[in-house]
């Protein structure tokens, strides 16, 4: 009690269900998932890209051999993708983790080529 719960897309708190008891707002259920990142690819160099988020922040996104790629081909449709498809100017979404330097390590990357 007395503390604030901050739910945010980028920090991995997907859903928070609250209830009010005795005049206090308490978190009843907190679902924690991987952090997410979405934005426009500003540049690509090897296994890292600079992503500009919707709020104008540039974040370094890195991938590794275990990263999975999916190309969205239609509503609720996707196919396997690849790092070679990622280029400056496109929009993408990713799930993964932030490190202490605020770089984003992507476990999954999704994008549209059209």
C-alpha cells in the first residue's frame, strides 16, 4: 500500500488489474511479460539497428542467432522472416529485454515489408 504501480508497454507490464479497498487502490493481478519496443528503423548495421519510438526516443536494438523474425502478411497472418529484410524506413515491433544501458535485446522481431 502507498506505492504506485506503473504499467507500461516498454517495461513489460502488460496488464494490471486494480481494486479499491478501504479507499486504497491495490494491484490485484499483475501480468509481467517481455518488454516491447515499436518504432521506425532509422539505421541498420550488422546485428544492431537504431529504432525511433513513437515518442521520438532512439533505442539501439540488437539481435543474435536466437532471435526469431516474423513478417506480417495480413490480418492475423505471418510467415518466417529474416534479418536481411530489415532496412531503414520500415516500422517494426520487438519483444525482448532492456539492458542497464537502455539497449534493447530482441528475442522476437515482427515487421511488414509492404
